[in-house]
C-alpha cells in the first residue's frame, strides 16, 4: 500500500514535528529541499538558512548518529569500527576485472554527517593546477584554485600546534570545521620515518595546504581542541539546529524528484518523494532541489527520477525526463597497495599522527621510468573522456603530486604501514541503478587499474615504500617486512602483489561531473532548478583527500545560490 502524503509545516517550522495530510496542496513551500544530510549537504543547508527568507529542509536516509561513540572518537580502533557498521551503506563493488577479481567494500556514511562522520578526518588540499583544471578543462567558470581554496577557508577553523610547522595564511581560522595537528609526536616518525624519506630523496613540507602539497608533514585532522571529530553534523548543523527555517529529517530516504510542467523544454522540479522509517511514501515540495546524496546516491536519485541514460533506465520501467547519459559515468576512485613492517620490540606508537608524504612523478620515478609512465599516459582507457585525459596529462607534466604515502601504525600485528595511494588514476568506472526500487543498492563498477599507467605507478610506489622502510634511520624501530614480503622482488611480482593487495582510499568521485552533468552553476543539464552539491561534481581526482574540497563546494554553492534569485531558474 502506498499512501502519498503531503507534508505540511508552518512557514517558520514553529512546530518541531511535521504534520502529514492525506490530500491537498502543501500550505507552504520550502525554498530548498536538500537530499542527503552529509558532508556538503549540511554545509549548504546551514549556510542557505542564514538567510531567513529561505526555508530549508534536509532529508537524510540515515539516523542522527549522535550517540554512536565511534563517530566522535578519532582513535584508530574507532575509525576501523565504522566501515560495515550500522552507519555504513555497505556498498560493494563488482569483482575487479583487472585486480584479481577482488570485491571492494565501498564504505559511505549513512548517518547525519554522511561520510564526514566515518572518515579518517585528514584535512588536505591538492596542487593548484588540480583545481584550476575544473575551470580551464571542464568549463566550470569561477571554479579554480583561488575560488575553491577561498571557499575551503570559509569552512575551516585551523589552530596551529606548538612545536609543529604550519603556515597560518594557508588556512581559514573562523569557519565551523575545526582542524589541527596532534602532539606529542612519536619517535618512530621524528627519528625514523621522516629521516628515511629524506634519505630516499623525498622532501619535508612545512604545510601542505598552500597549493603544493609535496613532501612529508604531520597532516591536520578535522577535530576539536579536545581531539574529538569535527564534522558537518556537529559543526555546521548542531550549533544552528534551533533556526526556525532549517529542518533536518532523519530516516528519510528520497526515492525520486517530482516534476511539474516543463519550461522552455527544461524539466522543472516541484519537490521530492521520500520513504520514511515506517516505509511510507511522503512528499515535500520546494522551489529548488539540491542533490547532496554523495557519489553513489546522487546518480541513483537522478536515474530514479528519469534523468540519465534511457538505455539504462527505460528497461527498469522509468521513463526519460532528461536524456543525460553521463549520469553515473566517469566514476573514479584512488586505488591503494600496502607496505607493512613489524615493529621491533619496544617500538610504541600513540596512533595520534598520520604523517602523509606526497610525492611527484619526478621524485617517485627516475628518468627512464618517467618516460615509460608518460608513454603509458598517452592511451586513454574506456570511459575516460578527452577532457579528463588532457587534464591528467597537464597534471603529470606540471609535476603535480601523483602518489601519497600515508604512514600510520598497524594495531594487529603491531607495525608500521606505508599506504601508497594513486592520486590521479586514469581508470574510469560507473555507478548505475539496477532496479526502480529506491532502496536497492546500485551496481558499482570501479574498473580499478584498468589502465596500465595506474598499475605501473602503483608498482613503482610499492617498490619505493620498501626503499623508505630499509633506510638506516628506521632500523631501530622495525623488525622485518611482512608485506609484500621478501619473496617479492621483480617488477612482475610487485605488479601481481599490487593486484592481489588492491584496496581503495575511499575517495570515489565524479558521477555527476562538471561539463557533462552539471554546468558551472551546478545546475543539472536539462533542468531549471535541480542542482548537485557534493563530490559527484568533481571531474578529475585532485591530489588530496577530498573532504576539505567538498566542504568548499558546499560553501561556494551556498554563496552562489544565495546570490541567484529564483527568477534565474529558467
Ligand atoms: C572510511 C572513509 C575514510 C575517509 N577518509 C578521509 C579522510 O581522512 N580525509 C578526507 O578528506 N576524506 C576522507 N574520505 C572521503 C570523504 O569523507 C568523502 O569524500 C566525503 O565525505 C563525501 O562527501 P559528500 O558530501 O559527497 O557525500 P556524503 O558525505 O557521503 O553524503 C551523502 C549523504 O547522502 C545520504 N543519502 C544518500 N542517498 C540518499 C537518499 N536517497 N535519500 C536521503 N539521503 C541519502 C547519505 O546517507 C549521506 O549522509 C573518507 C571516506 C571514507 C568512507
Ligand atoms: C531513526 O532510525 C533509527 C534506527 O532505526 C532509530 O534508532 C531512531 O530512533 C530513528 N530516529 C528518528 C528521529 O526517528
Ligand atoms: C577513544 O577510544 C580510545 C580507544 O578505544 C580510548 O582510549 C579513548 O579514551 C576514547 N576517547 C574518548 C574521548 O572517548
Ligand atoms: C550494514 O551492515 C551492518 C552490519 O551488518 C548493518 O547493521 C547495517 O544495517 C547495514 N547497513 C545497511 C544500510 O543496510
Ligand atoms: C603548474 O601549474 C601552476 C598552477 O596552474 C602554474 O602556475 C605553473 O606554471 C605550472 N607549471 C608548469 C611547469 O606547467
Ligand atoms: C574567483 O577568483 C577570482 C580571483 O582569482 C576573482 O576575481 C573572482 O571574482 C572569483 N570568482 C568567483 C565566482 O568567486
Ligand atoms: C569536545 O569538544 C566539543 C566542541 O567543543 C564538544 O562539543 C564535545 O562535547 C567535547 N567532547 C568531549 C568528550 O569532551
Ligand atoms: C563522462 O562520461 C560521458 C560518457 O562516458 C562522457 O561523454 C563525458 O565526456 C564524461 N565527462 C567527463 C567530464 O569526463
Ligand atoms: C631507473 O630504475 C630502473 C628500475 O626501475 C633501473 O632499471 C634503471 O636503470 C634506472 N634508470 C636510471 C636512469 O637511473
Ligand atoms: C527493495 O529493495 C530492498 C533492498 O534490497 C528490499 O529489502 C525490498 O524488499 C525491496 N522492495 C520491493 C518492493 O521490492
Ligand atoms: C547540456 O545539454 C545540451 C543539449 O544536449 C548540450 O548542448 C550541452 O553541451 C550540455 N551542457 C553540458 C554542461 O553538458
């Protein structure tokens, strides 16, 4: 049984609960319906509601998560407890055709705060060129390093830590998301890892956030001064939860956009339909619909609403509203391999630091290897657009960082991990619905290392991780290599190890990208008033962890929409 209720509430949400009616038009329309209360969703909703003329409702599929002890705690054990728990969507990939048929658990937060509630909280920025290319290669006018980094600063509240380097002017210091480094610093980093990286030809950074992240540094994490997680739910939304024009509903899964009469040949959204905790279908209306459902949720809601590739949606019984075949395409994820050495007895680590070492092609590769990599870069794998291919070549020639070595302690067995992350993969996959059932998971094809370039760079990174670990400065701290292990010595063996040990950074992006799904105003092509505001719009992987950029997207989108009257929606 499906009862379609109309949700009605007073202009300023003077009552704390929503009143449902069975028929009639809504008494009051919201200005903004935000689909997904995640990283970008709560940032934009909170900012839009600063203007009291806007009424804003957020519909979040998960629960609020405020009593979940593992969300606030940034210890390694708490972070590891979140994937696969009640706050994870538990997405899995199709078997990886190019990496030993493995299946990847693609963790995404299903809770207020979205993936900012479950992530590692590392707060980083990429090379300037990585963001400048959004404007120069994908037509996203106004989206360049200067504009995006200004927006990230609006989100950030950085505090310097005594005894550690940082450059205050690279950071925002009065935004809602707190971030800082953690001390005391463990000896294994100061006396072991950093000297090893320098001895192997790497460099040290004094702050990775000014447009060139190259080098190793104690990367800040998004946390309050008391070391608990600062994320969109407790830092954007909670302090403003009392605003009468901001309403957040949890346990509300949006099933589709509702459409009215089209205007000038473009689809006009009138609101959304959602499924509440009891399984009932309800609707809410609004002048603008903001999709912030994340890299899998956003293309899912678009396809369920008839916006996508007709060949994918029509056979599922969904009729085409906008023919937009790039929806759900261009999915990219950063693949990882691993290096693990056991700690020598007596080595201890607090787990407070995750020093990140970002390296460029010119540092990772010698001149022969650089030429090999550059020649592999010339061949685009299936699904990589011409614009994205050119952007990847520009980043490589610009010597933009290509590999990040994350370093952190392994709890069991106790040891040191170098986790090499391929920052600018060429391979492209997709995420599409397989059913008109809004609660069924999409089919996720990550296509990791389909490109030989990706495999080659990761292979070189796996070898370089061993070079770090075998420098003299680390000898007192380490007992012996566990992974890849002494049996792995040739290039071919390292490549096979990369395939067998394949993981992901949990940075999937790009399924509603600039230039193919949204324009520079974030408006979905072929609609007047549907916008995407989350990591789906990012056209190529930046050389960073993406959450800082995604907060910046929320901030910049809010500023743009606040300045754009509804009469612009034509
Ligand atoms: C385990 C892990 C570790 C990571 N570590 C880091 C890190 O250290 N640093 C970093 O910068 N980045 C990290 N990331 C990546 C980063 O957290 C994400 O890229 C970012 O948070 C994504 O933001 P978003 O707004 O695009 O989507 P999300 O924050 O995922 O928000 C999407 C929201 O929409 C909701 N939703 C989806 N579908 C629907 C629907 N139909 N109806 C209603 N609601 C819906 C979801 O429940 C979710 O709340 C990590 C990610 C993971 C998973
Ligand atoms: C949402 O669902 C969760 C899990 O079922 C439940 O514990 C919680 O009370 C619900 N929250 C609201 C506000 O309904
Ligand atoms: C976080 O978890 C760790 C490890 O379980 C524990 O020692 C610590 O006290 C917790 N911190 C807080 C603030 O709860
Ligand atoms: C993910 O798996 C956990 C553990 O089995 C479960 O509690 C949770 O409900 C699952 N999430 C979803 C969205 O099904
Ligand atoms: C790299 O990119 C930056 C920023 O776009 C630019 O200033 C610089 O000139 C580029 N360098 C090279 C070598 O292309
Ligand atoms: C972007 O930044 C430039 C300066 O680099 C500035 O002139 C311009 O106004 C900004 N545009 C937007 C849309 O923020
Ligand atoms: C940590 O600080 C935040 C922000 O001030 C506060 O909300 C939270 O309750 C504190 N948590 C603990 C465990 O002290
Ligand atoms: C996205 O994918 C579509 C289909 O493969 C392609 O036409 C488009 O150019 C891609 N867009 C980007 C920005 O890569
Ligand atoms: C570069 O490294 C390779 C091993 O990958 C080695 O065979 C080659 O001799 C090196 N070339 C130079 C110029 O150092
Ligand atoms: C929709 O999919 C969910 C999750 O796979 C399943 O539990 C539910 O029964 C399905 N509903 C219908 C009507 O098929
Ligand atoms: C939007 O669609 C139109 C018509 O299909 C096309 O000409 C235009 O290039 C598209 N814009 C974007 C940003 O994809």
